């Protein structure tokens, strides 16, 4: 599984992977418990391959941040997301020393630690270069989401024309 095929869905906890798309929805499966749901294709969905962390110089892709934490922590778990803010910030800053302290919020640190622990449990860490870059296959999560959005827009245009 490639990093770009793992999704974070606004308003839903955990990480998800795309199973299928329909005209009005994207069928996803939870990585934690294999629970499948259909979410509207209009809902905000982010691929982990597109997410990066602010630093003082340039943004660092999430896959590289996961690898930095994995190396610094010797493959151990991250603190639980309910730990105090200072604990989470110190943990992430130990691995990513150039993290922008003003632009990375507590909620970002909580998500980062939670996602790291999920990825660690799935045994996909450290992330290889191939998983970060991926291939240009037509069934990547980004292209599936884009095609679902196009289908919904085209369907709305057809309904307006009637």
C-alpha cells in the first residue's frame, strides 16, 4: 500500500483506503477495523501523500516525517494523542527539529502521532521511496477521487439541462 492511497477524511477519525467509487460517493474502508462506508464525493478528503509539515525553511512531506520519527524513536510508538501538548510537541520536535512552532498546531500534532501509531501497527514503517513516490497507475486514490468529483459535476450538469 502506498502513502498516496491512504486517506484522511474530514470529520472522521482514523485513516481510510479507497475501495470503489460511485457517482455520488466514494466507498472507503477503515484501516483500523475494516469497516466500510460510503462518503459523499463532495466531502473533504486528503491523501497522506499530499500532506506536509511546516518547517522554517520548506515543508517536509508526511512520509519523510514518519521516517524521521521512526528512526529517532527506534521503531517505537508515539505518545497517545491525549498526552499534554508539551509532550507531543517535544516528541515531534526531537525528530523534526526545524518544525515551525507557530504554524504547527496542537491538533496537527495529535493527528500526526495518531497516524504514526496506525502506520506502525500496519507495519508499513519505515516508508520506502517507492511508497512515497508511487507509480502513475490509474487506480491511485488521487485519480479515483478526482474522477468521482468529475462524475458528480457532469451528473449535476445533465440534471440542470433537463
